[in-house]
C-alpha cells in the first residue's frame, strides 16, 4: 500500500509527541532532596529542547509495527542521556549559557553539575527497565554503547582542539561518535521496543548515521552562510571562534597555497576577526567545498530515506521519512 504524509501531518504528529515527551519528562526527578542533585536535572529538562532524539525513538517503534506508547520510557532514557551529555559538555567548554539560560555549573556549581549529570545516567537506565519488553538486555547494551561512543567522540573533539594538523577524516570520525551515535541509538532502541528484526534495526541505524552526519555538515554550512541576526546566528561564528568544521578542514585539502596559509591561521590563532569572514566564505566558494557540502548533505539524506524504504508499517515509515526531510529543512 502506498501511503504519503504531508509536511503538515508530520508537524502535527511532532507537536503531539513533543507534548507527550515533555509531560513525561516533567514527572522525572520528582525527589526534592538533596535539592542540589535533583533541581539541576529538572532545570535542564525544562529547557527549550526540540526532543528530536526521543521523537525518532517513538517513530522508529511505530515504523516496525510497534507502539509509540510502549516506547515512551525508552524515549525518555534517550533524552535524559542526551541532556546529561550537555551538562558535562558545558562544564568542559566553560559555557555560561545554553538556550539563553545560565548553564547548570554557573547557576549552581561544578560539583553539583557533575553529580547531577552522573545521576541522570543511572536514571536513564532505570527508564529502560520500565519499558515493557523482553529485550531489556539489548536496550541496555545500546545505551551503554552509545554512552561509550559519545565519550570517545568528546575526547576526540577535545584532542582536535589542541591539534594543528586535524584532517577531515578526524572530523567526520568525531561527529559520527559525538553526534551521530546517539541519533542512531535513538532509532535502534525504538526498533527494539517495537520488536524489530535485526535487518530492520540495521536499516534504522543506517538511517540515523546518515541523517546525523547530514545534519552536522548542514550546521557547518548554515553557519558560514547565515545572515547576522537571523536564527540567532552570527555569520561565520565558527571561523571567528577557530572551530574546526567540515568546510574549514576540507578547504585545507583543496585551496591554493596562499589560501591555505590564511585557513591554517584560523586554526593556529584560534579564530579570525569578523571582518574577514567574507574572505573565508570566498575561499570556500572558489575551492568548491560549499557545493561539495551540499552534495554530501543531499546524498546522505537520500541514503537515509532509501535505507528505511522497506520497513513494514507504511504510515510509520512515511512519518519517519517526512520528519527527516523536515529536520534537514530546519523548519520546526
């Protein structure tokens, strides 16, 4: 049976499930003492999260003929794990704000942030155990593997900050671990709760890996192409801050010698003045990395959609595909 869903239907389901996820998150961490342990966890979950990962968990369960209702506890585990990583990332980055609000280590202190983050990991596993499924071992393995892989990605990211010779291969390995693995784990876990087969789980993982990479490369692309003041971005914020991105590292492979010297100076000096952003954008255009990035984004998106084409529940599969397209348009 051929079923298609509209962008409006995808948005409606997203809003419905977003509310369901948020309502359930509001009932987590209800203990009041010690306040310094539970209050920070409630605080970060009350932020402006888009809940992309738990939404994918619910959609994946439906796409293999399972129930989104039964997958809710697993979806909560995924979202809590994601927020735990944000707490610790903010500490390591010494970030003062997240979504316009003080970070936990700023609002409380570093010790409270570390303890609260650690507690969130344990709570995520407890959520998994509340899922009605005979496949708890598989779910716990996925959560553990995702944890370890994210930690590897974060360690690679920290190493790359110190390296002057980072390559595009290093960067893609880092984003596949730090960003991509939790997205693929979100889908894989949903597939298990829906009692998917090993073949179906493999397709969901491919979908997650491809969409995760496309989303991150697109983020790099949008940063340099952003207009100041739109979407809260400063045009070229990544190069201003000396961040190693797909565009910067790939340009080092393709640019002329004189252009490479300028690009390398961004890395060597941990950034560049805002006035020189148009010059860097011009290099990206001349050496073709903007076109290459768009081609990679489109190819990964198409590969993701193709991977789930044979999932059994037509409507669930089409919502999954529809949300992937919505995600890449950044229109939610």
